C-alpha cells in the first residue's frame, strides 16, 4: 500500500471516485481504511485509481518522472487483499 500512497502527492487528472464522489487518489490512508473495511471501495479500485493517475501524469501528461517503478504484481496483490478482507 505504501507505493500506492506515493500517488497522493500527484494532482488529479480525471479522478476515480468513491461512492460519495471523493477522489480516491487524494484520500489519506486514514480516510481509505474505513472505506476499505466497510466494502465501500476495494483495494483493486484504489490500485487502479493510482495506476491511472500515474499513467496520466507520469507517462502521458507532464512526465514528472516521480515514479521510478511500479510493482508488476500490484493488481494481483490488491485482489489478494480484497479476498483476505472479505474472508475476515
């Protein structure tokens, strides 16, 4: 999750939003946690929001070069976390 939080520092460009309209990439870890716990959002949705944000700003936009590497297993890890949360 730490790598995902790096995206919090990037400006939004077509935000992914929670049920209440909150931009997932601007929420703090403390704000994300209860939403994840309640099932309002998923780790996969948060991961996709940050990957899209990185693509928009680092790859296609102003090319800030702020992200050195993206874990190629990020989506799978997020899905595993969602499955774990659902089981517990």
